[in-house]
């Protein structure tokens, strides 16, 4: 369940076997808004340096670059790579507007690297993504890059849950 605090839940036979929370979204927001890593984008937004349509065309490339870096980070993990979101901009190898997508890739990639290591080898069940469709899209891309091909997205869960609550309460 991607989100501010992503949840990884393993369900076997209708019962929760494992449950883990990753603060990936909150960490991204903190780094974006309150650290030197978000500064290039904040400064670029103030100057209008890159038209939004161009930034949108490159997001996936920058995001995947971060995913690959996290996947290949070895035992040190992505924490040792966070500052690369700034240095790559400083040396001209990453656009300022692209740095946040790269950072997103690093953080989501590290979450997946850890969460997938925790899965038991016998697990072959599909991964179900439940959450905001745009965020689920990023996680689906990430999972595929990490070799997980059986990924399903469950849309509109909030609406369905609210309907069930309303029915149970006798409101409809």
C-alpha cells in the first residue's frame, strides 16, 4: 500500500502473516521540502527554468535511474546515495527538475530492495498495489525493474470501503 507510510502486508489464507511500514513518502517530502536535495527543484520552479511538459517527458528515465542505483547499492543501501541527487545536478549529469524523480527512485527502490529481501523464497503470490493511481504506477514500474512481474493494482479502494461502511451502518 504505497503512500506517505507505505505498508507491506503478507496475507496467507486470509490472515496477516507479516506487516511492515516504510516511511518512504514522508522521507521524500522532508528531503524535497526541507533539505539541500530539494533546493535545485525549488530554485528551478522559482525561475521557471524548465517547461512542465518537458519535465513530464523525462520523469520515468530519471525515476528508473534512481531505482537502478538503489537496486545495485549493495549492503550500504540507498542512504549512501542520497547526496548523489545533488551531485549529479552539480556536475551536469542530471537536470535540476529531474532530481526529485531520481530521488523518488532511490527511496522507492530502497524500500523495495528491503521489502523484497524480507519475502520468503516460496512466495509466488502476486503483489497487489492499493493506493493513489499515480503512486501505484511508480511502484509497478519499480517492481517490474526488480523482477516482480505479477503485479496487480486495486483501484478506487477508498470509495469501495466507504460504500461498505455505509451499507453496514444502514445508511444506504
